[in-house]
C-alpha cells in the first residue's frame, strides 16, 4: 500500500538529505514536489493545500534551516504532519462496560461491508475475547443474509437466525434483544448497501440508527475508489452520526489518497483497514505506523504483530530449543519460509521494513519475485528427511535429483544450501557470543519470539545483500 506515494516522496526527501544546508527556496521547491505527489496520489485538493502550508510553515523556521541535519528535520516535520492528518493516535472501538455494544456497519454495495463485518467480528472474538453476534439487515440484496451466515460459520461467530418477511428495523431490534438475553458483548448490524447513494438507503439507515442507538456507526469504504470514496463519506456523514471508518482493499491502494483524505473529510478516525481477502486480513489503523510506511521508515511493530499472529507457540518453543544449541537445519529453514508466506510474502514484509525503496530495488535488481519462497520451499521439500537434517550428505548426484524433483536447477539447490549454511553458522556464532542471552536479545529486536526470525530473514533484503539476493529469478 502507498507504494507510488512512498516512492515519489522518497525521491524528494533523498535530495534534501543530500544537502549540507537548506535555504527557504530549497524547502519551498521540495514542498512543491510534495504537493504534486499528493495530488497524483488522489488526495483531496483542500487537504493537500492545508497539509503543504502547515509543513512549509514549520520547515522554514530558523531551527530547521540552521540545523546540522536540515534534511532529516524536514522529513520529521512531514512525518509529524502526516500523523496529525491521519488522526494522531489509533482510535479503538467504543465498547461500553454494560453489554451489548451495538456496532452498525454502513456503506455502499460492493465496498466490502459484509466481509468487513465478519472480519471485525473475528478480530473482536480472537484478539479482545468478546462474544459477538452478527445480524444481516439487508433484505434487498438476494442471499445477503445467507452470505453473512456462511461467513459466521467460517469465522466461528454466531449469526442471528433468519426470519423471512421482517423489516430491517425489526431485525435490528430482534438482534439487540437476543444479544442482551444471551449474554453477548457485541452485536453487529450489517445494513443494506446500494450501488449509489440514494434517499431510500439513507432513510432506512437513519431509521435503524434511531431505533437501536448504536455505540458505533462505522462507514465501510473501498480505498481503491479514491475521490469517489470521499464523496460517499460526505454523503453518509450528512445523514448519520459516523464514529469511524473502515477502509477496505488497502493492500491494493498504491496511491493512498482515500486514506490520507478520509479523516479530514469525515472528521472521524479510520479505525480499521482491510489488508487482503483472507478473513483475518484486518488491522487496527495506526496513524504513526502508516506515516512511517509512507515515508519509508517501515513498520517494525506491525511486522512483529504479523509474526506473532502467524507463529504457533509449540513451533516457536521447538525452534528456540534448537537455536539455543546453535542448530539450524533445512527443516528449520523451510518452516521459516512458510512463516514468511503466511505473513504476506516478500512484498508485504519489505513494505513494513525501514528503507522500503532500497529493499524493493534490491528485490527487483536481483530478479526476486513472490514465487521465490515457493521455489525455495520446493527445493527443500524434494529432499529426504535425512538430507534435510544433515545437508552435508547432499552430493552432486543428489543435487541433480533434488533439482529435477523440484522443477528447479542445481544452481538454485546450491543457493538454498548456502543460505542454510550461512544461517547455521550465524546461530553457532551467536551461541558462542552468549548463547540464550544473546539470542534473546536478538529475538527481542525481531519480535520477542523465535518466530521473529522470519522478520530477520526478510531484513536481509533491506541491505541489498545476503543469500536471498543470490537466489536469482530463473
């Protein structure tokens, strides 16, 4: 996400960092480029104007111009202003102590509202330990209620039984009453959407909101629609009291205009972002971390959280025991490759690391793509259990067999073996340097769990070197 904007801003700030001193003209010239970059990213014009004026006013101050590192100071100011634009702090859901909390989901048809309802329900169930009931109020779209029921089965979240012939308001009141009687913490109301904003939709929404008095009214909008998303937000804001926004398809939004404009347009925070098609691909929206991604500073906290969410405790403990002995075989390498795939692949990990542009350039320059992890895993899977545990027994003849079995080349087999050897040597050195204590420090930096090793593997991309970069595209 934000790839285009991040690349453009990165080139602007690289020029500033390269200068030993900055004049007011230098700053204003850079801000003109920032303005163009934001407009090309489909950020609303009034938002761009206010943002650039705010950054310029701060950046031309004497403390910046006379600073020892003026370029870095300007980047910091841009980062601070971006954070303010996005909402300063992450905003959680308003879930009162007395249940049930009523969460009302609104938005246009096709924005991902029903799927987001299920994603948020799973998020609340798994991460916050809430007992959630979902109810579909969409009686207009065929099979809408059935869709939510199926999603409920997939996520393990209860759904309100379907009763034919009920109005949306009646369904909402039945859902709230059922949640109260059955001890649910949260009841989620998935309202009907339309292909465009119309009076019938708005009137129905207002009636449901008036009857249920929801604690949260969350607008679900598709980030890929850009300026249309802002027009939709403005229309909904005029009829119901929005409390937050959920942006879907953020993973496909290379420009980022909707995200950067939404807070200013609605006056309400972006609370969650959909980052993929999987039912657990929903993240709490954190302005500071998003600003870091846009400016190429990475999102190490997000990387750690993603690693933690994809690591089984039993596997982590097993890995920790082996690493404590300075051991790292091909089975361990395969486990780490699978974990990286589960975390979103090379592209997703690279986007969360500092120096995103350098990491991406390293990947592109060495012919690396998202199929790389799969090819490497195929090489390891073509080996026998004995070969995976004792790579030193793999002879030239065995390499030919492994290459044929995995659909790769002997050169690629050699590169996998070299990667395993380099990592095994690193583990042995680490053990000599202090064993578990040193390893704990390293793991703490990578994510406070042995699973964070995958983040460390991905980190090899950032410097443009390492075994990954030698595993070229065929």
